[in-house]
C-alpha cells in the first residue's frame, strides 16, 4: 500500500439500532499507514475481521461521545487486543467519563492489560489539536447533541516537493542535497552555483483532509471548522419526513447534512448514521443531491480513497 495512503473503511453506518446489513458507528482511517479508529460501536472488532482490516495496527481510537452506539464495542476490542498479545501503547481520545467506565469494567473483572492506554480527553471549547506527528494533525471540534459530543478533523501536513531526478545530473547537484530540495530550499551545486529550487523540483499534490461529524442537530456553527475538506462525513439519521423528530433527538436530516456541506464548500459529502426504520438508503441521496450534488452513502464495508 502507498506510504501516502488516505483511505477510509466504513465499519458501521447505522444509528442506535443495528440492522442485518448495517452495524452502528465505526470507521477506520488510514493516513500514510497510521490507523485511526473513529468510534467503536458494538461488534466493531467483528467488522474489522470481516473486512480484513489491520487489527493490531490501530494505535489511536477516537470516541465522539458516550452514547452506546458509538463506544459499546470498545471494551471488547481492547480485551481482544490484550488476548492477542498486544504490547504497544494505544491512545484513546474521548470524553473524560470514558476512562471511569473502563476503569470500573476492568476492576470488577480483575482485568489488567499487557499494554498501556494513554488517555487524551476532549473538550467543547473550539478547535483543539489532539494528535500530531510529521505527517498528520487531528483536531476535535464541538458538535451539538443531547450530551457532550465532538467531531474530528484529520489533516495531512503539506507534502515535500518532488525532485526531478534527471535534473540532478544536469545541474550537477549532490544527492546529499535532496532533502533540502524536498523542503523547498535552494542549493549550491558542485560548481559553486546556486540552483533555484523551482528549477529542479515540482509541487506535490495538495494535502488531504477528512472531517467526521458524528451525532449532531443541524448546526451551521460547525462550518468554520470543516471548510474546504476533501471529504465530510455528516450524520443524517432521518429524512425530511422526520424533520421534527430529528430536532427533538438532536440529529440531522439528509437535506440538512447537504446544507452543511454546501456552506462549508467541501469537495464530497459522505452520508451515514441511518435510522433502522429506513431500508432504501437511496432516499438519502435523492434528498441530499438537489442541495449538494457530490454525495455518497457510508455503507458497511465501503472503502473510499480520499
């Protein structure tokens, strides 16, 4: 697989109740071979096996909120990782109460994992950096649901410039200067001449981004956090026939998700978190497309290259 992968696997697309075809919320995002699990509903570990995902490669788990259809699979997943011999640390980004839940479960069952869990607690005061390395930044941002809930924004860092290897010889540039060129610097060649960076390099592709908007009522305030992302996942538990129900339960409709995508000028909209009452999911596309044309369904097992 490419070291510059930016791929999303849908592990679950249903809302609170699973169906025979749809598990509740869970997604696996691979950015340059960094595996991020986003929410972890009941049976997520089964879905990981079913879709042949890299089980033990997950080092970061993001939990949006503490409704069961978003985290009930976590205790079992962590236990299986332990039973399968995991040794490396794992980091969980979540509301602070989740640690209390896990501590209680492990205490009453006298469970001690062979690996360390690092806890990073989310908050609701704006855009917050949760994780960063040399390739990726991950942020949380506030959503508006019945309980504390955050979305997550995954952003690739700018990629290094591409070096035209044929021009290295032409301009007598040492291979030791390749990293300088990739980082945008001019270099001095073997003859003592300054070679401009743009003479021997070209721009890499634009960095990619993904925003995950878990359970939320229609809330235009989130637009500032997700502007211009390559892919936006936005819940649409209901269609407009249940618009009042959506408001009462702090969820959104497909049309409302499309309105957010349009306002944020995103490139593509991914619809998910469908109520079990709906069998024909094409209705969600039909409702969203008149507002925002470039949309698709988050169905279990779907793989999306962003």
